[in-house]
């Protein structure tokens, strides 16, 4: 496929061997609608020489970095932390868009283009959390929920964070997120991670999900961050458009779908939309 090379906008995705085909679907469908950029892939260590050749064949403006070359400093290792660290380093010189391998872009992304043009942070959200919320309110709600997940545990403590200046929090998803150029730093992330580890304990803070919370926080401390509106930008099934939705229900209503983990395979929605996209390439 063809898209305009622009190193001022870097599209990042962490890739593993079993998801190379889905990576191509995610990136190609986004680039078809966005039209420009430079792709930076993070090899989780499982990619083969054949995977490298295939990715470079299909994506003309591409660099691949091995995960072992990412120094996470005092942040947790694994669970996508290397990706977030890499994104913040890249954002010193470019606007960075994180596009997960389990996403499909099926419609225009004019809002994303506008946010990039204005150097504004964005994240994909949900109808339950459509706007940034006060961190003190977040504490009260999460205390009432009594959940044990690391994200919920960390959100209870966010109001008292001293390593960052935050009063409003974007409760989004790291799967589709925009990081402004020249705004964030690894040092800020590392200091925040150290503080949260002290508050929650190392075992809890190093659980899967802390990176997504940290990504939300990095977006939240940017000036005037945006939560992309639902249902145009959505995590598939959280919630459904309607009880009996079909792929036709997404037409003219949805631009980006994030299929969280196994949600790609709970029904035929992902496969049907993927086939429709491939047909546009042919």
C-alpha cells in the first residue's frame, strides 16, 4: 500500500509472531484512512526473519526496534511498559500514535488528524467516561467499587500523586492513543512509576494493566487532552451498539474498533470487517 511518508507523525505498535497478519490489518487499515506517517514497530522478541521481510514488504516507511534495546529504567519490565517508554522517547521529536494489533480502522479519522495537527493528546474511551474526571471523584468511585485490579488500585491513589501535576484524569485505553510532540518525557514517567510502586507495592504495580493506567496518566497531564467520542471510536463490546448488532451497524457510525484480546474471536465481526477491508485493497 502507499501512504505519504511523514516522520513528524510516528505510528507505533508492539508486534508478536502470531499476530503479524493482524498487525498488517491494523496498520494498513489505519494508514488507509490517515494517509501519512512513519511506522515504528516494537519486536517483542518472537518475530522471525520471515516476519521482518513480510512487514517491510507491505509497509514502505518502516523501522523495527527489538524490545531488548529498550531501557525501562526503574519502570516495570514487560506488560507493554517497553512500548510506553519507547513512545515517550519517540515523542521528543514527533507526534506518536499508538495503534494496537487488535484494532481495525473502518472509517474516516478526521478527528485524529485534527488532534495531531494541533499537537493535542487523545485516547479511545467509553460512553461511561466520555470526558476527563476529577481525580478526587475518581478516588471516591474506585473506593466504592472495591476492585482488586491494579488500574483500580492505582486510580484510588492518583489524587495524592506528588511526582506529577494532575487534577483531571482521562480514563481511556492504551490501544489507540496519541502522544503530542515535545510534551512528555521518560523522566516524568519513571518518577511517577517509582511513586506508584511505593504506594501500591512492587508486586501489585508490576501486574498487567499498570502500563495502561500510566498511559492514561501521561495523556491526562497534557494540555487539553481529548477522549475520542463513542461509538465512532470504541472498544468492541464495551458496550455493543445494540443487542443484535451486525457489521452493517458500524457503517457510517464507527471509525476505529479495538477488539480487546479475545473479542476478536467471540463472533465473526472482526473477520467480516477484516475481509471487507482486504477487498478494498484488491
